[in-house]
C-alpha cells in the first residue's frame, strides 16, 4: 500500500512500539507527538519523519498531516489519558479534557487525514484506541470510561461512513506497561495485584497492542472494519476465579 502510516502519539509506549514493528516490516512511518527529543531519537533509530505538535492545539492536525505527506497508508491515534478520580472529585474541566484528548482528537485526526488516506491505493486503515474500561465498570474511571466509550462509538460511525475506501478499527487494551500508565505500574506490588485480576495473569506490554495494530493496518486485515478488539488478557470477557 502506498504512503506512510501516520502515528499520533508516536513517541509514547504503544506508538513507539508500533513504529518499530511497522519499520521492521518495511512500512514507512511518520511520527507525531509533543516530546521533540523522544521523537527525534526514535525517528533517527528507525529512519522515520516526525512532527512536533499538541493535539490540544487548534490547527495541529492539518499541519501534521501536511508534513507527513500524501498519500497515507494508514492513521493511528495512540493518544490518551488515564485520569482516575472518584466522581465527587471530577470537574467539568476533567471531563472536557479527557473527551477532547481521547475522542475529539481521534475524530479531528481522522478528519484531517481523510483526503490523504483516500489518495492511497488499496484500502488503508485507521486504528484507534479504546480501553477495557469502556466495557467493564471500574471504580474511579467515570471520566476516562466515558471518553473511551466515545472512541468505540466513533469507530463504528467512521467505519460505516468511510466504507469501502477506508477501514476503521479500535483496540481496547487492559492495563499496559507504558509511560502513561507508570502511576499504576511503578509500584510492583500494585502491578502484580492488578495482573492477577486477568485470566492471563500479567499486565500488557506495548508490543501486545502494537502487533495487533500492525495487523489491522495490513492487507491481511483487508476485510476487517468496525471492530473493537480486546488485548486484555481475557479481562473483558472471562471470569476464572470466584
């Protein structure tokens, strides 16, 4: 498929792992994110282009897509928040920011990239990221679960609207060892306790989600669209204790 894969959140845990996986398969990528030093290091390592920008800045999506170039072989929005507070402590600003970064950002990225995706041959893919928390009720997850639930609705809406030219799928991980999740995984006792809640009793690694994302972008997944797929150690659907 012609063109690059544009990865928003390209310097983050899953975004960086995906960039390495795609590059190893011979796919050109363009990274986008806020941390210029991390982007530059990774881009130098894998021979990628990169753009520095914040998804909360007006106009950043159009500029980044223009810098990535057309056509695009795929779009990945691996940007998110983990804002865990009980309902009584959440503010309107919390809800608005979580929605803006997770859901509205994904929609605006897709909107900006659509002409470049349609210019590609084949059937390019968009991959978004939800969470196991969108389908399971967890304490102190009200804001992030709302935002990730919106991602799942967006995935279905865009998959319908953009068919048959562009495919749209989402990945819903459980807790994964990434810099974003360091507040939950840095304490090894806490991390192991959470790991034991999974039928496959470990936490996710960035590569778990990255390999699925690479598949969803590939021609081998050419008949898949509108799917939300868990990479969650079975937590969303299995109960093996109690």
